[in-house]
């Protein structure tokens, strides 16, 4: 029991000291409170007045006008005014995102090749077929290699266009440019093949003519035969013009 009473006494004394300490440490400072009120809300007065009048006169004049409450209110108004701008920016970004989504879809699907691919491939096949005819037409291996390089250039251009990140409208223009260039080079190649073919035929004809020896006896017999036929034709015409003397000779009468 004695221990319990001792503990109660100690607890009571401790509580009294704690309450007295809290009361003793609180020291209300009215001038500081007034200054904080003026700084926060702009209301009240700075005290002691003589202190601010003599040492902080400029601060005393502007302290109430520069309170934090006015700045907070002005910031809130400005933020509210920015709502419309933020919504406008958000709408613009959403529309731009929709456009970019369409652009991405347009660039991922190669619709231009679906429309123009058969035409380009057909011209490439004709070009390759004509390149394979170079050697048979009398061209050299170097010529065939040079035209094969042209074929590889066009094939590389087609592959690059298919893999490029561009809209289908631009991609179609590139395919058509490649097609026109292939057609132009194919026409040049066909002209080259025709020239080489004609040159080969001419060379063969000249070679065949140079190897033949003239048959002189046959030429003489043909000439003699044509001579005899001409003589017989002349005699036949003279016989038809005979006047009945029977000698078959032509008579010439001299005029006076």
C-alpha cells in the first residue's frame, strides 16, 4: 500500500510540473501575431507603430497590400482561367493523336504495291528476259553484266520503297517513277538487241557470199543461150515481113 501511495504522489507531482512547464513556456507575443496576420491576410496593424515608422517605414506602407492571401487568390484565378486553354490544348493533342494513328496505319499497309505491284513486276520480268537474250543476240558478257546491274538497281529501289516509312500516296509515286524508268531502259535494251541481231545477220550473209566461187562455165552457157534466143527472135520477125520473093532477104529501095 505504501508503494502505491508513493507512485500516486510521484505521478501527481509530475503532472503538476508538466502543466506548469507548458503554461510557463507559452509567451504570447502580440506584435509578432499582428505582423503574421498582416503578412497572411492583410488585416490588422503592425505594432509597435513607432518601431515600424522609424525603422521599417517602407515595409509598413506595403505590408498589407502584399499579403499572401491576395497572391493565393490571384493564383487561383489564373489557374481557373487556364482551364479553357488546357482543354483546348488537350483537344488539339487528341485530334493530332488520331491523325498520327491514321498516318501510322497508312504507312504500315502497302496499298500502293497492291495496286501497282503487278505492273512493276511484269516490266521487271520483261527486262530480265531481254537481258538473258544479250549473249544469243551477239552481245558480250560485259554488256550482260552491265544491264544486270541495272536490274539489281531497280530491284533495290523497289525493296527500299516497300520498307520505307511513307504514306501510300508518296509510295505510289515512287513505284510509278521506277516503272517509267524500267520501261525507258527496256526500250534502250530492245534497240541494242535489234542492232546486235542485225549486225550478226549481216556478218553471216557477208561470210556466206565470200565463200562461194563463181561458176564460169554456167555463166557462159547462160549467155550463149540468151544470145541464140535473141537471134531466133530476129529471124522470125524478118520471115513474117517477106514480100513473096521467097529468098527471105530484106530488100531496101532507094528513094529518088
